[in-house]
């Protein structure tokens, strides 16, 4: 998740970091979250710089 946050930061975006980030990372690692669901979550938690 840190690599994702850094990529966004380097490209002028910020990701809202909250308690849910840990659960999302676990869900991705255990294949509980689809790519499409992650993209949707990321859009909801990302803002232009």
C-alpha cells in the first residue's frame, strides 16, 4: 500500500490514510478484494494534490 501511496504522491495526488487502509491491504493480499473494487476504493480515497 505504501508503494501505491508513494506513486500517487509523486504524481501529485494524496491518498486518505485511515484505519480502513490496513483492512484493504489484507483483503488484497488474501484475494478478498477484486481489482475493480480496489480501483473504486482508491478513487474514493484519492485527491488531487
